[in-house]
């Protein structure tokens, strides 16, 4: 009874704060610029928390935390990449140039930015179609992670939890635009910091401290080898065996797929265009770095330590104790081993994580429908009409995401880390498609329109084909490879040295292809006009010959 009352009180308080901040966003949204880039005057702390809260979602906490329960602390390499690449490199080397070029070109969305940079409506259309076509997959797994936790914590049906959660997010995103999203993100980021810090402290405290906890986890290595040794598992405090199946899953899909893919995430890139100067981005680095460290570091560490708790209770590791459903490891761990108040706080933490990420995704998908598609076909909308179009776009993509979140748990078998893999698929696809021409377009004047288009298309097509026909975790479920070639992966169990081709993530193939084609074609295709390049990079720069 005390738990129920406490959970009800803090949940209602959280929803009240979220609703009030969404209302403030609605009150302060007057123009399309307010709705899409928060008026370009966001505070650096709000921007950093919004960026981090959008980046870290249920996929990191429930999905990747559960993956750490399976694969161990090797997943912490993703935290290293998240901080160095996703925060430091993103803010200092990508964010500043994105902000400056976005302001010069008066770009409001990621597709609009690349379209104006390369003078290519087609590139804007292609980028928006990739977002509209594939981001619902990423959004749906975020919704799944939240709904699964609500299902366990409140003992309600998954479908009920999914619809309730999605409706709340839809309300403040549709009404408040990016200002509403960023206001609520900042508050949700603070809640996430409190919840995850409390969880990390208590997880170590109940195992006697950091050293005893890790000693107990290390002592379980024989159990890991007994169950998963054939796949390369060597214990939850060790890296999987180099070149093994588990090694490729951890490194190529979980670590590199997300660690590199974050640089080309449209919903994160647009955050850089919400601040007014580079100084704000410099000030945001520390806030963002600490936030990511506590969020991902806690989730991955607690996920791995859950094995000690489950083994001490029942003699089973976390994967088996959670009925071979990786996404249930963290919820079950909290339900069984944490006091009710930490579980209740974490419940609100998870809602905040999922809402902050989903709201950013809905916003970027909605603006791709409501602004970029109209712009591609030459339709100029008034500020009010543009806001209305964006709201309709958000509603359409929200419905698509909810439908996917309903279908995926039925269509996919349990235990294959749907949430973590769905995140990695989208981030890897974005990296292979966008990263070479996006970063190249920020740093060099030589990238041509033809090179950007062909390179982006090549990266996208190669990655998609690899997912459909080679990477077995996806191709075996999608069934197209089996229908065409009679086996779940085109390469089957083929191995070349340490490379297991069916376990190589699409990022490792699509990104090099896209990068090589983009930069090679830039030296043998027609350069953009000098006047256009001058406008993109600013009049203050000396113009080198483009020939």
C-alpha cells in the first residue's frame, strides 16, 4: 500500500511538471522557428540536458542495460565512445559548424540543412524519406522499452501501457514544438540523473561495495563459459573472445553501431542549431559528458551486476532468470532486489528517459513531413500553416511508431535484444547514409552535389542490403534472404580469419563505401558555385579555388 501511494504521488508530480513545461513551450511558441529550432536562443545547460536526454532512452537503460546483463561490462566501451564521440567530438567539432552553417542558411531541420548546403532539393527529400521511413523503427523500440517496464512495474497489459505512454508524449510534442520538448527534456534529464545515481549507489552498497561486487561478478566466469563459451563468452568482467560471435555482436553492433552512428542523428544535430553562439556549445560539453557517463555507465554496470543478484537468489544468471528476454533483465532486477522506493523512482526515471527520446524523434519526424516534404515540392507555407503541417506530421509518424511497437514483440522472438538492436540498426543506417557528406560538407568546400547524392545513396543501399541478406540477426527474421537463397544469411557460417561475415554489422560495410564514393567523386565532378560556397561558409573566410 505504501509503495502504491508513493508511486502514485511521484508519478502524478512528474506528469504535472511535464504538462506544465509542455504548456510553457506552447505559450512561448509563436513562429515556425520557435516550433522547429526553439527560437535559436536555448540556454546551454538546457541544450546539453535536452541533447543527452534525447540521446539516452529506454534503449540505453532497458535495452543496452539488459544487453550488459547478457554480454557483461564489455558494453561499457560504448560509454567511452558516447562521451568522446557523442559529446566531445559532436559538440566541439560537429556542433559548432552545424550551428554556424544552419544560422547562415536559415535551416530549421537536418534535411533542410543538407539540401541548402549542397543546393539539392533531392538530397533534402532523400534525407527526409530516410527519417520518415526508418526512424519509426527506432522510436518504436523506445516505446517498447518504456511499455515493457510499465507492464512489469504496474502489472498492466503491454498494449495499455503503450497507448497511455504514447498519448502523453504526443500531447506536449504536438502542442509545444521543440521549445516544449527541450523544456521537458531538461527536467527529465534532472530526474534521470537523480534516479540513475541512486540506483548505482544502492546496487554497489547491497553487494558490499565496488570491489566485492566486481569480485563476485568475476567469480561467475565459469558459469558464463559453461553456458555461452562456444559463442565466445569469457565472463561478465572480460571481453568476449576476439573474433567470436559474441565479440562481433558487442563490438560491431552494440558499441560501434551506436558509438559512431550518434554523429549523424538528425534529432541530435538539430539541437546544435538551437543555441546562439559557439560559447554555449563549449559550456554544454561538461554537462553533457557527466550526464552521459552517469546514464550509460550506470545502466551497463547495473545490468552486468544483476547476474550476481540473480545467481545468489536462485542459482541462475540474469538472462535465464528473466526467461531469456534481455529487455526484462533490468525491470526484473528492480522488482526483485531493490526497495520499493528505488523501483518507484526508477519507474519515473525510465518514463523520463523514454519520453525525452521519443519526443525528440516525433518532433524530427513531424518536421520532416510538415516542412521538408512541402519545401521539396516548392510549397511555401506561412508560419501558422507550417506549424499546423508539422503537428499533423507528428501525429502521422506517432501512429506509425505505435503500430510498430505493437507488432514487433509479436513478430520477433524473445531474447534477441529487440530494443538494443533496433537502436543500433537505425544509428548505423544513419551513419552510413549521412555521415560522410554531412561532416564533409561542414569541413570542406570540395564535396560536390553529385558526390553527396551518390555517396549517400550508396551507403544507404549497401547498408540496407546487408541488413536484409547478410547480418543474420536481422536477415533471419526478415525472411527475404531465406526466400531468395534458402538460408538465413547469404554467407551462412562463412569465416575469413577472425571475421564472421553473418555477424558483421552493416555500418562496417556501408560507411566505408559511402565515404570512399563521396570523396572520390568530389574530385571528378562539378564543384558548386563559389558564391554558394561563400554563403555556406561565411563571407569572413578566404575562398580557395574550387577547381
